[in-house]
């Protein structure tokens, strides 16, 4: 009986050590939390480029919300979400923020962005949990801005590798308040 207990304890210690090593190998790689599925290439492309913002409220509210960032990265929002995909017209921020709560990356671009770059974003919008739309005017901080819940990336071009890396790292990523919630069945018909 004592031999069986000893073997059981040794097995338990061995399993614990193995799991500890596995967690260490798969855990934080020092990339600043670029998200599940982030590869070293993804994290190096995003290093120092992602701005983080606290989001302190996520209530369903009627009407307009005054967001502290342009475009917003989270907060109170409409009870209906914007369906993910590509839109050639601006979408309502309060609906897009709800999509981000569900895991969407919302990529907005200036209306003056060249057509070939808009085409790059149109292709990016074919991925799950990606919403792409123009901003209503030129008043966004960069020609292309990608936002996820509490996170934002600014880019001078749609072809900046950081834009695709941001989508890869954060579409339905670890920052998502409601992971796996739908990004379809809400409002809007993407192109």
C-alpha cells in the first residue's frame, strides 16, 4: 500500500512539473500581450505600436455616446451590433463598439485613402470578426486606424504589416469581453 501511495505522489509531482514546464513554454513571451495566436513575427511587428486604453463601462445605452478616443475602443454602446464585413459608408460608432465587445477588430480609414489601399482593407474584412468602414471625415489620427476592445493601432497605409498583424492578434482575441459572441445577425449588410 505504501509503495502505491509513493508511486502516486511521484506521478503527481511529475505531472505537475510537466504542466509547469508546458505553461512556461506557452505562457507570456514578453510580447506585451499581443494576444492568443500571436507569432513572434506578429509580436515584433506590433511591438511598441499598440496603444492600450482602460474601458470602464460596457452598458447598452440609447442614443449617442461621447467616446474619449476617435475612433472609440470600447465603452457604452447600442444594444445592437454592426455586422462584420466591409462597408463603403461610415457606420454608427455605438454599433461598432458593440461589435468590438463581441471580438471584432474595427478598421476605419480616411475617405481620401487611395482605392488600391481600400481594396487591401476590403480583403481584410473577409476574415471573421473584422469590421471595416470609412470614418465620416478626415479627423482620425492616421489614414488607417485599427481598434479592438481597449486597444488601438495607427497606420499610415493599409499595407502596413502591423494592420494585418493587429487583426491576427486581436480578432476575437484575449481582450474580448464576450468572446465567440456573434458578429452577424445584427445591423447592416456588408458589401
